[in-house]
C-alpha cells in the first residue's frame, strides 16, 4: 500500500537588486488583485448580489489588465495573479462553511504583512547549482540547506522582514508504515505546563518567551519615543521585526522538538479538539489571575498559546502520518471537571488551578493529569463506539461529535 506525502521545503533566497524590485512589484500586484477582488465581492454582498467566483473574477482581472489605470498588472506573470484569485475563492468558501466555525470572511492584505505570491507552474529547480527559476524574474540563488524530495507542485515566494523566501511544495509516494510503538496516550494542553501526557509526564512551557517579551516591550517603548518615520524610528522598527522573528523561530523549534518526541513514542495520540475548545467560553480560563493588566496580558498570552497549540497539533498530525501513527481529536468539554475515577462532573472538583479533588469520591490528582486521563478515556470510547474518527492529514476536517458516547 502506498500513500501520497506532501512536504514543503523553505529556503532563503539571495536575489539581486533587480530581482528584489520585481518581487516587491509582484507581491504588490498580487496584494492589489486580492484587495480589489475582495472589495468587489464585499460590495456585492452588501447589495445582495451574488458572489463572483474564480472564473468571473478572472474575467475582471483581464479587464483590469487592459485598463490604463491598472495596466501595471500586465508586467506581472499572470499565473500568480490567477492563483491569488483562486486563494480568495477558497477563503470565501471557508468563510461560509458552517462546519468551520472559526473561519471568517477574508480580510484585506496590508503592505509589508502579507507579501507573497505563488507560482502554480513555470518554475524550475536546480538543486545542484542552488537556484530556482521564477517566471518573469529569472534564476534566483537560494540558501540550499537540505535536499528537496518529490515532484515540485508549486512555489510560493514570500517576504519576512528584509528577507525573501521560497517555499517549495512537493508530493511523493511512500509505503504506508506501521508505527513502531503500540501505545496510546492522551494529551492535556495547558498554560503552566505546555502539555501533560496521560502517562504522567509533562513538558514545561518555553520559558524564554518571558525574556523575549520583556525585550520586545522595551523595544516598543523606545519606538514610541521616536519621531515617526525618522531614520531612528525605522532602525528601531527593524529591531522589533528581528525580535519577532527570533520569537517565532524559538517557538517553532520548541514545537518541533516536543511533537517529534511524542510522535516517536506513541502510535495513537488523543488530543482535545481545539475548535470546540475555543468556542466554549469556559474553555479552561486558566491564565494567571494575578498581577496588573491581567486582561490585556491574558488575551495576548492566549493568542500566543492558541497559535502554538494549533501548530503543535498540526505537527503531531503530519508526523504521525509519516510514521504510520494516528491523531484522534475529541470533544474537550468538561475534561477538566470530570472525575476519572467515579465519573462525577462538577466545577467543585477543581479546588485550585493545579489540584483536582473529587467531591464525591475524594480522588485527588494533579489537575492537568486528570485532563489528560479524561482525554485518553474519550479516545478509547470513540474507538470502541466506532464513531468515525479523523485521521491525521485528511484535507477536510470532520467535526467530531460525541453525542452517543458521553
Ligand atoms: Zn470521583
């Protein structure tokens, strides 16, 4: 049996100044097309007119290109522009999809924040000489740090800070593997501990964030004192961008290490369905409750954590997919309040943030571990009940309901 594996390889580009200028132009044109088509659709929606989908939008794109006003679009390779329209169509469809409650109507792209464009074809890759060919830009050198495996499906060019990157997406066939381990484990995602496993082990959060956050806050205060758009202000802005990059890299590294470790040791991993969890406002409410500015701070922490958790689960899913294991998502409701011993469900079971004590049977344990045990138990129930489960890298994400099993 074979399966298709998709992989992305990202490298930093070393373009010359002409190429940089073109990339800036192309990214600008793609942002322009996205915003223009988005505005068009939003005004149609407002006027109760039907949406324009890809084929109609592509027709509009043709008109814009011929106009004097938007003639600059002609200098850009047409496929990335079409791809941008396809992406917009996808974003609208996701936004309307009721099964994906966290999706929203697409947003306008801002300059400098989402500079990217994708080639669906026409590119070339020469690994031996460390270069890629990008239509209308030419051969661009890249920092070749690892071998690209598989058939190249598309290339996305993007900017982060002052650097440009190419992300090469490939596909290849590989034999379906059987995971080397047979163990099944439940995971509780938390704040004090990044995660707790049902076997009692846990992973501390990445503490260096605190250090970085302080540096960032300091840098931002410095920025506020400088005259806007002055040379010093711009310099300070760059410092902040670099700090953000470092934080992002440290987090990515941390998430990779954690997910690799767990994926290696367990064939079946049960996690909380973050979509359901984010919607229930009770969630866990366990961000630190002391100190000043708790509200603003906890909102920030939460967003950082949410992002981290989402990414972490994604990594688990594809790593399990590669190694022949599985990830199962279960409904997280009441996993922190239910007694694993007698099943009694009550808020009063949580005396403190860290401690679980059942008011019915006196069962006492670390609260995060209780969460992980309940998650694992739900996983077992789902498998036993034969409810359709979700396997790691499936494209659509079925929303799992537990109605019959709770
Ligand atoms: Zn109990």
